[in-house]
């Protein structure tokens, strides 16, 4: 199975997806992320998709679901670095993914997470 | 002047999720070599991903062929997905179904149609399904 | 056949200087803008090259689709493209090749018996016809290409993206917003967001005369795109009448930030990025 690194920095888990994941690998990653949250009790999760060239309906749903599951466990998720071609393709597919928090890069993602986990759950980019 | 013709052609057998990744890579490689824009590549490869997965999920396995095609002055890529699965009872419904409406897998048919310049589906219940998609350069 | 081709090639070779001379006169007379655009010397060089490749091909005893005509075809492709760029008319383009016929035929008459003439005529006739058709096809293709490029350039110009402040970009939308322009606009906007790592995109719709459900859907798509990239989108220019129309049409923009004036939008954007003017 393809291994994806799961990093922990302070209260935050960072997952940089570096390879093309097939469906089972994506499910496996979801499971591992949730297990990690359970183990370390992170408040924030950042999934970096900066080098992901394809997000189809399956991968899109895995991302949305993972964020929902993480939230049930008290962890806010930010997806960072989505490529513009991927964004345009997702929209053309009809996937707006409006429930997701997003940021341009990891740094902005961490700023957003601090905001989100600081008791304020409104969507904000400051 | 050349009529519609195909030059490069490649057949891939798709039987599991790793093959889906391979199918995506092969389609991308051809589009790259033909000079398609990154956006066009992303659209088409996403459609390939949806359709290849459909074969694995619904038919267990299938065959994809990737071809470079030509019509008039346009160059294009064509992908044909052929399986011997159960076929589709109601195509219109299958195409309408969005990914948001259901949790079941294989909802990518309608999505693939939205992403491609040309989309054609032929299906016979009990015999199988054949989906052809094409994308042309300069769109 | 071989005999006729090589004989024709020999006659062309022996009279090269004369042919070129006459051809140049014809070209100066008929395709003035081409001569002006590439210069007389370059043109003389190209016509000579072309005649050489033609003679060369004739001695190979091949038909027009064959490899020996590759050089001739490539050269003609170049020249046709040049003609497109010099805005030559279709008739000027065809004359370029067809004028050769009137020069070559008299040469045949003076250089061979009447009995051989018919076969030579028909050879050169079909060759020049094919060259003419080929030239015209390339001309047509490069014209279409030029038009596509111009259209593309226009599309890009018609959707400018302005970086108005650090980490803030603005897209002033003017005129009709159809789906192809929306795609173009989105691509330009997302590229700018990526390049400048901007946090806020302001879409100003003051210049859009009618906002209907379709236009609203395009706006929502574009705003969602900015959001997926990790930026926030503010839609400004929502005047009273537009706001009325949107609600009456049942369009829900409540998930997005909207303002009446660009000034209000900019002020909000500055606040969102922790910035102040001055």
C-alpha cells in the first residue's frame, strides 16, 4: 500500500500528499489520518494537495468526508494548495465542495486553523 | 487532406484500482506529447479516471484504448472504454445522477460527460457498455 | 513518364535565370504587398530556392505527395504563411504559383517538337494546379490560425486582472458574461491568485448591463473557484436593481460576500488582509 507521510507539529497534523493515490490508497490514508487524530488529539488538520494533479469525484469525496469525520472528532481541516486546473475541473464536474476550508499554502492554512480553533468557527481568512 | 484517422493507439486492461492510475497516466502522456494545455489534460484525465473506475466497480474489469485522432485540421485524443459487465438499464438516469445524490460508487458517468467535448455511450443490458470520449485541441 | 519529367527538369534548369526574371516581374506587378513585406532580395532568394527544389523533385520522378516534394512543400508553407501575415488577398496568393505556368509554357514551345508538347503541358499543368491548391490550403489554414490567435488575444484583453493592493486582486467585468468568457476569466483569475498568492479577489460587476440567472450562475462558479484555491471572493457592483432582480429570480448569493460599491469591497478586502491605506 502506498504510504503517505503524516506529520505532527504542535497541535496540528500535516499531510502532504506527494503521489497519485488510487481509491483504496485514499481510503487507507483517510483511516490513518483519523487514527492519528485519535492518538494525538490534534486540533487542526492540514492536507496539502499542492502536487496533486487530479482530484476526481472519488478523491473529492474522500477529502470532504475526511474533513467531516475530523470535525466530529473536534479537529478542523484546511485543504491547501489546490492547483487551478484541478479547481476548474472540480467545478465543471459540479463539485463545489463548499463545506471545505481552504488556503493558498501551508502558512495561510496554519493561520486559518488558529483562527478556526480559537473558538471562532466562522469562515475567515485572516 | 486527411479524413478521420487514428495514428497512435494503446490498449490497457483495467482490472483494479492501480490500473485506473495507469490508465490516467497513459492518457496524460499522450496529451502531453500532443501539446494539450494543462487544463485540457486535467479535464480529460479526470474523465478517464471516472470511466476507468466505473468499469472496475460495475463490470469487474474492462479494456481502455487511447488513440490520437484527426478530423479536418484538428488533432484530438480519443479514449474508448469497453466492458462486458451488466450494462446500464436507464442511461438518462445514470447520466443525471450526481455524485452528491448518492453515496454509491461509480457515479462518474455524468461527470465524465460534463468534462469532455464529445461523449458517446452504447450499452446493452447483460452484454456490456462502451463509452467513447474525445477532446480536440484548440478549444 | 520518367523521360518527360527529366526533360522538363532539364528545360527548367537551362532557363532558370529567364524564368526567375519573368517570375519576379510578375510578382512585383501582382503581389506588391508581399514583396514589400519580405523585401525584394529575400523574395528573389525564396523563388530561386523554390525553383531549385522543384527541378530537383522533377528529376526524382516522384508524384506530388512523394518525399521528393517535401522541400518544395515546406518552402511553399513558409511562403504562404508569410503571405497571410502580409494580408494578401486570396487571388494574389494563387497568382503567386499560377503565374509560373505562363512563363514555363512558352519555354516548352521553343524547346521541343510539337509532338512532345502535350505530355509536357499536362505534367506541368497538374503540378502547378496541385501546388496552387496546396498553397491556398496552407494560406487558409494559417488565416484561421491567425483569427484564432486574435480571438484569444481579444479574450485575454477583455478580462483584465488588476493587482490593486498587496494580496488583493480585482477583476472588472464589462459586457456580456457567457460561459466561454467565464472560463477565460476564471483561468486568468486563478492564475493571478496562484502567482501573487493573493488572499482576496474582488469581482466588480458594475459593467455588466443585465444580470440574469445564467450570469449569476457564472459568478457563483467563479467565486467558488477562488474559494477552492484558498482565497476569498468579494462581488461588488450590486446595485439596487440588480439586488432586486437576483432575489426575484431566486438566486442565492448569501454564501458569498457582496457589496454595492467597489470602494466598500476594497475597504473590506483590506480589513480581511490586515492592511490599511497610508
